[in-house]
C-alpha cells in the first residue's frame, strides 16, 4: 500500500488559489467576449449575426460559465478531500488517546 500524506495548510492554500483562478477565468472570459463584440460591432449582415450568436451563446457559456465552474469543482473536490483527511486524522488521534 502506498503512503498517503496531505499537508493541510498547503491543500487549503491550493483551494483558495484554484478558486481565485476560476474567478479570473470568468473575468477574462467576459473581457474576451467584450473585445469580440467590439471588434465585430461595425460589421453588418448575416455573418455578423451568426458570429454574434455564436459568441454570445456557445463561447460565452463555455468561457464565462462552464470553464470557471469546472475549475471551482476541482477546488471543491480538493477541499472535500482535505476535510476528510483532517477528520480521519482527528478520529485516529481520538482513538489512540482513548477519546481524552
């Protein structure tokens, strides 16, 4: 069986950093969409309409919602695992000390 070790403070810090990254992706994604919207604003015709629809529906959903949510999900998974390790460590300590 492989050794299992988690450094609680490092894991907690990583969760914070990952959540910050997720927020940054959302912000930068919106900035990207704003830049695209500005870039095509002078266009006219069906191509512009198609581009605008594609960016506001498909790309927006991915870069502003889905990608940041996926990253937040990874942070939540790491946090849940960190909490589980913390709980198991506490339970082992209580077992060893007889609950005292």
